[in-house]
C-alpha cells in the first residue's frame, strides 16, 4: 500500500520547543503505523548546515529540510513539485503563516491543508477568519481555541486534539528517591539537611511569562514563610533577549544563595521528569498561554500546579467539575492589547497579592493532601491528554482527511464557483 506523504511546516521537530515536541510526537507515532511518510521544513532555529537530514530508523520516510524562519513560497512550491505530498500539515500561531495562505489556492488545488491551531485568548479574533478559511481542517489545541474557531469560522471543518506529554517518561518518582536526588545534588536542602519546600518554574524567559514578577513576588513570599524554608528552581535562560536579566533581579531581591536557583542546561525528557518530581509544585502565571506544556508535564509527574486561569492552563488545573489539581488564580485585570498583526487580545494579569496567597496555600497544605492532589492531576492527564489518545487521534484524522479530501488526481476541492448575477 502506498504511504500517505505529509509535508510538515513547523518548528524543527528536533528542537526543544513545545511546538517542536508536539510535531515530533505526531510524526513518530504515525511513522510507527507504516501508513505515512514525512517531509519537513525544519524551521524557527539557526542552522549550521542546510543539507537535508534523514534518519537511519526511517530512511526516506522522514526527511527534514532546514530552512530560515518557516520557509518561503518558492521553497514550498519546489518541495510540492519534487515530492508530491498528499497532505500539508502546519502548526503554530497564524501570524507566521500569512505568506503561506497567500498561495493557498495553488496549494489546495492539489493537496489539502491541515492546520494545528494555537490561540491564547479572547475576545473572538474575527480578523483570523480569513486564515481559518484557508484550510481544509483546523485542529485546535485547547477548549478555548476550539470555541474560538467554532464562533469565528463555523463553516470550517475542525477537531480538538489537545496537547500531550509522554506519560511513560513524565511519571511520578518514589518519594525516597526524590529525597536522595535532592540530597545528592544539594537542591532545596537546608544547612541542617532538611528539605525546603521547592517550587519549579519551567518556561522561556520572555515578557509574557512574567519571569521578573515571579522572582520579585517570590522574595516577598519568603519574607512571610521564612527565607530558608522554601526555594524556587527556574529552568530557563537568564539572559534571553526576549526577557529580563534574571540574575540582576536575583541580586536585587537577595535570592542568590539558594533561594532562587537557575537550571540553564538543556535537559533530556527523562532528566527533566526527575526535576519535576523533586519539586513540590510547578508555577506558571503567564499573561497569555495557548496551552502550557510545563504544567502538563508536572501533573503527569504527579506534582500539583499554580497557574493563571487563562488559555489552556485553566483546563489543566481543573476538570470543570469541582476537581482541582492545583490552585488556579483568576486574573485581576484583563487588558486589551494588540499590534498591527493582532489588533486585539486579552492580556490576563494576576496580582501580587493573589500570587503570594496561592504560594502560601500550597506551602501550608498538608503533605498528604498535596501528594493526593498531584496524583489526581496525573490521572487527569491520563484521562484527557493521554499520549496514546493523541497519537491515535492524529492517525484517524489524517487518514480521514486523505480519504475525504483526496490529493492530486483524486483531489476533492475547488477554489472557485459560478455565481449567477442577475
């Protein structure tokens, strides 16, 4: 049987970003079925070489072509002509795909476009409608995104495929091993050998992630509970040009000596899972978050979360039926911000007082209750964001798109229509 060839445009699937990770999960799962092959533009990173990459395990079934940005119209035309793919699959914010949708009539005359859509917040972005209409199927990452597409472009075929994590890697670690890990690495340990209460923050150091506020407010929290009784591990780049100078903030707030610790090395998933398990709670108070993979990874490891009730974070911390897997902080303000590309979107900010109160609630929670909350969060992930479900849903979805929409000689699409003008 001829394999269905999928042309993927997204972050390089081998990169450490969330977009790359979800793309890689999809590709590797579908390759295992033996029904698909992939040609990818490896975008959004700097390249030392632009030679095509292939893999010994997959041969010609998976090829990555390094590109600048996400590629160009001519590069897309060339690959489609050379490889004759059956489906185009794209992912990330629609702001990055305007140049591609400008030639969607060319593309969709021979192959369908499947868009895995990321959008953070309301109000309904009606300015995106023309983008949604440029696809044969829009797959949405969260309940918020799904509702947005249903209202803005109800005529577009859509399906909700929430993000996932590999629950076989991100899993709870026995408490005795956690204690040994902390002691051996001297992470979150007092001078007398007792463990501190340890919070974890795993994000890019970027403006919307609120990294500066997290450090500044965490220092005030330490003043309340005792500056040697808790600590914060931040897995990020402290000098990222998109964010603040975190080391300068640590000096100013007197949090250098183990109160705030920086984890700057890129960690493979199995080591990152150990770091989650070693912590007592994971934080994300970003003012805009399409989904938030770090908190999903944390829950998968059985560690509860503190999050801003925005975007995809709010469906992780609760199932909407009074079951909570951490603490959700309602935004204290919802400013309407925007740009020339995005005229309006809410920016959800939490207050210092609400954030510190959430930290205190988690800190003062009985250990048994906190552990139980985390394990319920693990089950929430397995039930609603399971890795196997994610893989199976993508297989079913792309098989259905191929059968329903066709490609090349079997393509069932027309980009024009006759209108009777009277």
